[in-house]
C-alpha cells in the first residue's frame, strides 16, 4: 500500500545505547593511549606545543568531516554517510596496519 508509513518498532533505550557506549569507551582509551607517546618522545619544554598542534588538527578537521558527510548525505541520502565512513575507516586501517605492525616490532 503506497500510503502506509513504515518505521521500525520501538526498542528499549538500552539497545540503542550499547553501540554508543562502546564507541565512547574506545574513544576514551584512544585518547589516553595516544597522549602518552608524545609525552615520552618530546622534550618537556615542547610538550605544550605538540599537544596544541595535536588538538588543532583533531578539532580543526571536524568541520571538514561534517562537510564531507553533508555532501555525501545530500548526494546519496541521509543514511549514506554511515557506510561510507565505515568503508573509509576500514581502508585507513588497512593502509595503517603495516606501519603499526612495524612500529610495534621496533619497540
């Protein structure tokens, strides 16, 4: 029937919160883990500058990601940015994996 509205059945809030909670936990671990190496590799007098560049890049690239997601959503629909972002993260992981493995072996 062409006039019917189709939507998913309501789910308990816990079901929707689980992926968000896992993502936030992983992001917190990521932040803690990636603050330590610069502190060990950089002289103390330069640590503030290194952290400020790290934050500038991290926060400064957010609008570019939002713009790219908006363009993808405008072109391909509102659900398209999620699989596109997932594929891009997977490709980035595949590209970074050899470098990460080499760095871990050198330690």
